[in-house]
């Protein structure tokens, strides 16, 4: 059975912390380096539900994609949400390790896992890492479909392959437009629109698209947009990362069990929509109806 320090060294080899963005907070949040590790739980978010799942599972290590403390703190009091997580982890001898933007740009990384979940063929990084001579690391991926599909059909593939969330899948663009190439970026991706346009792809799959960047994109180009929940676009990485650690465990002869949390930690619990979908340009409320804007 490996010590925590040995497992963390293996994780840092997969996702070197020095490759994280300067603003990021990656690495080990808590944990005794000399503690024995027999079970590891992968998840997207280091929230209380995940901490309690690790307790129930008997895990000694949680690996999450999102940081617990991104901007630092002055307290870990259990009366605070994040402090309660820390208290739960330490009380039950559970370590927490974070791989965020260093996992985004890795080879394979978060966007590789997203592409793999959709059976896309990866062509190249969307934003290559200039420090990678092989040209395989970087943010996002430019991909090809196995066969051309309409934007509407590709969106259905996304809806069926990614974990279900209250948000579901939002689509912008002509549903009958043919999609041969697509850029994918797990997590928030509307800062990458310039690179997506330069790549000349037919569609862009990401999360957290804001109104104005999305509006500009569809008004000035035929680019199709598919917006999924942030959590859903990053969850496939947990399975990919767990498989990577499983391989390392087998290679070292470690008695290590690796698990992936199926707990949905997307913050949205429900969504409401009109009973009918109106054609483009139609108004959903008359001027004198209660829901009409002033």
C-alpha cells in the first residue's frame, strides 16, 4: 500500500503544478504525507457532499478538478462552508489534492476526456502550449466528427453522452447546418472565441457561455454553439484521470482502489422553459402580458 506522498508524486507527474496558470491554486490542500492510501475518490468539486462520500467510501484521498481555496482565506472555521469541508477531511484523515488548469492543458487533459466522451477525433490543441515541443499540450482541442452531422444531431449526441444536469444543453445556430469539425473546451470557454474562429471549425462545445460573446459569435459567423453545464463538461476527466492512476497503481504493484464520484455537484437543481418553442424572431410575451419587459 503506497504512502500519500508516493501517490501525490504520481499525480504531480501527470499534471505538473508548475504548468498551472499563475492565478490558480493547485496541489495538496491537506493530508499527512506518511499516511497510507488504499482508496482514492475523483470528483469535480471539493464540496461537502463529496467529503461525506469519501468518508462513507473509506477513502484516504480525494482528487478534485476545482480548487477549494482559489483566492486564499483567513479562516478554516467549521462555521464556514469551506471550513466545514476541511474539518470533515482532517477529522477522517482524508487528504485533498487539486489538479485544475494544469489538468486542463495536460496531454491527455480535460478537453481530451470531453472529446473522448463524444467519440471525436482529436486533431490538435485549440491553444497550444508554447513550452511543448510535441505540440500536444494546451487548452481546448480541435476535433473532427467520425462522420458529418447536423448541428442538431450533434447536440443530441452531446446531450446523450454527457452527464444529465438541470441546465441540459443549449444550442445556438442553424440546427440543420452540417458539422464536420468542432472545438471543445471543458469548463468556461467564451474567452477562447478568437482561437475558435481562427481554427475555422463548424461548431464550438464548451460551458458558461455569456450572452454578449455568444450573440456576437452567431451574428457574425455561421459558427454553431453548444453550451453544456460546467460540471458536465469536466466530469469525463474524472474517469480519464482515475484510469491513469489505476495504470500507475498496477505498474507499481500498489494495492489501491480508485473510484469516480457519480454525485452531481452542478449547483443548478432545476430549470423552467415555456411550454412551446417559438420560431426565431417571435415574441414570447405581448406588451400587456404580466411577463412582458417594460
